[in-house]
C-alpha cells in the first residue's frame, strides 16, 4: 500500500498540494488525472523525494518515507520514469541502464535479460548514445532504466508525451504485462483518456492540488471528463 495522508507541498510562496489523501493498493493500476497545473507532477516528485512536503505523511507499507532522502526511495522498491525521460544523452544505452545497478536494492551487476525481452530495440542499440535515439526509443530506455531496479512499484509521468502510436501501444502492453504477470503496482499520470482507460483500473482526479474524485475507472464518467479533463 502507498498511502498519502494530508500531504501539503509549497513551492516558494505558492502552495501546490492541499491536504491531499491517496491510497494505492499493492498490485493495482492507478491513473492520476487532471488538467495541466493541478499538481500531478508535484505529487509524484513528493513520493520520490525530489520535492519536500510541508506536512503530512507518505507511507509505503509500514514504512513512513516522508523524510527519506531521494537516494533511499528506489531502495524501497520504487521505479520512476519522469516526464521528459531525463536520460543521459551523452551516455550509451548500456551506460544509462547500468546506472540503476548502483542501487543497493539491485544485487546483480548485470542488466536483466527481461528488460531486453520487453524492449528488444534497446539490445540492438546498446552502444548508441541516448541522445541519438528517437523519442520513442528514449522513452523505452527511460522505462527500462527504472525496471533494472526490479521495482515493486513503477511510477510514470505522462510516458506517451510526444510518442508515436505504435510505441504508445507497446508501452500499454508492457505495463499490463508487468502488472498481470509480476504483480507490479503501476502509478501513471496520464492525460490521454483512451490510454488511461486501457491501462488503469482506478483513477484519482485532481483539481487545484487536491483530489476531487476517485474510484474504479468505470466511474470516470462523461460529466467528470467534461468538468475536469476537457480542454
């Protein structure tokens, strides 16, 4: 269980998250949704320790990680794919992947073959620099880098942004496979409704830094979409 209780976050003089509560079950697939600027990325960064919270608690199972350093969060079994991918453009594909082997959670010093099974194109491009890959290939690399950690939880921030349709379909299939075959918890920030419905079992809908609706994906009806997601 990942549980956030009364989480507040401030950036400078501006408050971004307001008494936010969220509970994500182990082995679930959850989409966090809302228009631009409602605090979705900030929420993920708080879970990962990239931004401090002003008050409240963030727990994984029995562990309170609210004050845990950013370096310790992956050791708790969390893989993170940030918006914009954040791969290292001057490093090769292999070097980008090997960076995750430095985590204490990963006892092996070898990139798991399962990563290449999910993203075969990466094995063909191991010596190519990350910056020379296409956008879709970079996104595959970003997800693969997170999976090298062998996480229990995979958090993705808009993984389909600027990606061609065939790679969007590949990412969808990979996420469903990881969840159904490995029981991996998937947390996804996503604005594209068809993808969210295809992947997500549950949703949290945010507005102005707070959760305003949540439930089974089937409950994300036309009225909610019109009021809080439509541009």
